[in-house]
């Protein structure tokens, strides 16, 4: 299982996105959190800013859309050149149709679950997705603490993927740091989003390397 590190730029310095992105050139992706103030009580950026990020980022963009009506808005993020586009299961009307559309536009298709959203209704549909994002905090803000109660869901998700012999990634997002990444990896996650852990570190790329090392052990 390949280990993928995707630092979230949510808590980076938005007055210098180019410089902040340059700090994570050793990561696999840049995780970009799009929030619309409706699906979550926070507002970050939309397509025009994401297009700007795509122009200057040293690594591919992993877009996490915390927005209502992703059926309508998500395809444009794939068209803009995001390598991966993840929308929330709670917000999508036709998730399989949307995932197929994202793939047709050349992006990896991800589906995200809030901590209290079960994976079970999706288990027969796993082949339709490239990634399942199990949120390990309530979406909306960086800097929250990892919810251990999500670990069994990560494990059930990974078991179902392995049992079906699929190559679907399991992403965790929220409170991922040196002290929690091993638990998430052990449960079966292979894609790790870390926001404050990476951007609060003195050397962001060294933190990415340290997290990668811990996840691999
Ligand atoms: C929260 C976002 C996360 C956030 C993670 O809703 O989806 O990507 O940036 O931040 P940390 O790693 O600080 O919990
Ligand atoms: Zn996120």
C-alpha cells in the first residue's frame, strides 16, 4: 500500500500561497479545502483561487470540497486540473454519477464521510471511487483534535477494499500529526492530510518526511 502525504494549506499564510506551496514540494499532493459557509460554517476559497493555486503549485492538487450541491460544482474543479476531487457523501445527490463524471474529466474521484456518516451504504459501490475520505474531525476548521472513534470505520473501509481486491485509497483528514498518524495507518489509511502539523513545523518538508516515515513503520 503506497503511503501518500497531502498537506492541507488551510492554515498556511493566504497572503503568500505561492511561497507556502513551495514549502511542501516533497509532499505527494497539496490538499486544498474549499468551503462554502453552508455545508460547513466556514468560507475559504472557490474555483478562481484554486485555478491560481494550480498554476503555481509544485505538486498536484487534492481538492476537498466541503460544499453543498457538489453535483453541480465539483466537475469544474476536475476541468480546472485538480488531480483529485473529493466531495461529501452527505451533500451529493447522485454520487456515482458525479464520480464517473470526475473520472471522465481526468481526475481521481473521492467521496468524503463526516465522522458520524457510516461507510456501509457505500460498500457495494467502492469500485466507483478512487478514494474514500474518512474525516477524523468534524469538517470546517484546522487545528482540531483527532477523533479516535473513527478508527473502526477506517478499518472496516480498508477491510472491504482488500476483500474486494480493489485499489481504492483511504484518506484521513483532521488532527493528523506525529502522535496520531500511526493509529490511522494501522487502522488502514494510506493517504494522510495534515494541516497544522505541517505548517506549524519549522521545516514543512521535514515534517512531511517525518510523517511519511511514521506512517510506513
Ligand atoms: C478541515 C479540513 C482539513 C484541515 C485539517 O475541515 O478538511 O483539511 O485543514 O487541519 P488539521 O490537520 O490542522 O486538523
Ligand atoms: Zn480537508
